[in-house]
């Protein structure tokens, strides 16, 4: 007996198996593969976080964190995405960036 080929509707394409875009834990927008992205050490490497947990962020979100806060402040009190989101300075940025498309790459001021 010959094996039957599956019907076309039963075939799964490689493009159908692609995982969804990761989500930035800071701004909670998807991170498309063609957008600059960065790994953020929740505890800065200079403050003992060299082998610590990291999170994948949009590059603009990562740059804003390091422009806004000192390493010591990040290590002591702002060492989770939730704590960062709750800070008033980051909340202002997050409100602004939420109105931008996921692929937005602007200058950090």
C-alpha cells in the first residue's frame, strides 16, 4: 500500500510555527525582530548582577532606564520591571511610548 499525502489543509508551514514576538516587560509592547533590542540586567553588573537575571527590552526603553537612574538606585530599589514601571519618571515615558508603534526607535533625551 502507498502512503497518502496529507491534504493541503493539514500541512503546517514553517512560517506558521514561528513564535509570537516577545513582549517588552517595561512598556508591554511587542518587540518585532527587526527592531533594536537590548538585554537589561535587573541588578546592574557593576553592583553584583553579572550572572543575574536579565530581561529583553526595546532598545529605547533600555536607554531610557540608564539615562534616568543611577546604577545604585537600579540595584537597590528598581530591580524589577514592576518597580521601574511604578516610578513616576518612567511612568511618564511609558505613557508617551505607548502611543508609538512597536517598531519606534527615537532618540533618548
